[in-house]
């Protein structure tokens, strides 16, 4: 039965085939996939940039807390230092008596990150930002904020705020309106 139908179709050459896709069907599928990718890719890139900034902020806060703990443990002042070299942010924890030019344990953050100089209020000396803790873990000099952003500006700014003289830190993020100090990250 099947064989006779196939022979009839071959002889008349007018039987239609349901196998495969037409060029128009393939083109429509490609266009739909392209539209979905055009919508999804920017959202994914923004999500990824935000995640990088959040991870870096948490790492920097941990570094600040390490400096505070080291000051208490060693019984003298310690610093958390931060610098930008070769378009990368690097940070280190070291004794206050050590000149940061001699510090060897600098740790680099992701290269897509930058400091926001308008919203960073850490003390600064010779191009290096720092916060210093006394032997009891208290902040020496001043309270401050450290704000980071993605290099392309896609991510929301995130910050670490050293908010009390006893060295308490908190995480913050960019807000629509400035606080009473004119800062947007709090």
C-alpha cells in the first residue's frame, strides 16, 4: 500500500512532502531568537556588573574589618589601604608603621571596577586611600565612605561606610537622593 502511493507520487510529481522546514520558517525562528537575545543580553550584562560590584564591596568591607581586628590583636595601629594602579583597584591590610610603598600583599579587585572619587571620603595620602584603626580598634582620624562602581557605569554604586568612631562598618548602595552630607551612596 505504501509502496504503491510512493510510485504514484513519483510518476505524477505532484505529491507534497511534509519533511523539513522552509527557508521562511527558519528565518522567522532566527528573527525571534535574535529579538529575545537583544532583550536578554543587556539585562544579563547589567546583572553581572552588579554582582561584580557587590562581591568587591563585600571583599573591601572584609579587608577593613581585618585591619581593625589586626589592630586589636597586635596592640598597635593598623591600616586598610586602597590604591588604583594600572587601571585596577588594589587593597592591603598592614601595620600603620609600614609605608604602603613597602607593602607586598596588595590584592587586586576585578578589572571592571573603579573607585567613585566623588563619593569616596577615605583619607588620602600620595594617591593611596586609607582608614587607620588604633590599638583598641577605634577609627583614627575620621569616619569615611568607600564607593565603587563598574567601569562602564552600568552597575549601581555600592559602598562601605565606616560609620562610628568605634569602627563599625556597614554596607550601602547608591540612592536617588543625597544624604545630608551630599553623598549618594549610603
